[in-house]
């Protein structure tokens, strides 16, 4: 069953609070579960397999921007074993 849900937060935080958020994200990747909560709004993500990472930094006048994006597919079951492709050896005839 596919569910669509968006969790979005915009706000101002001190750098030490942001560092704590980044540590929680790190720990979530390590444990396999990241939960985002604001009031009654809760979104739990379970990163598995290969994760695509995008890092963007931008300077524009006095503004600075750092954007981190992580993308992955959540699947109920893992893919079948690795693909194996072989060629017939001339000695197999």
C-alpha cells in the first residue's frame, strides 16, 4: 500500500539545535528509522538499501544556503539475490 504524506518545517533555530537535529538524522540512518514530529504531525521514515545524497551550497549577496537531500525507495521486501550473467565457455561444448 502506497501512502503519500508531506512533513514540512520552516523555522529559525540556533546552530547547536541544528547540530542536535543532524545527530538525530545520523542516528536514524544508523538504526534504520527516522521520525519527524511537530505537534500532532508525525512522519516515520525507514531508510533501507542505497540512499541517493544531494548536497547544495549557495552564496547570494548576504544570504547563505545549505541544502541536504536524501532519497531512497522503501520496499516491503528486499530485491532477489544479485544478478549473475555468464557467457558460455568454449570448453563447455
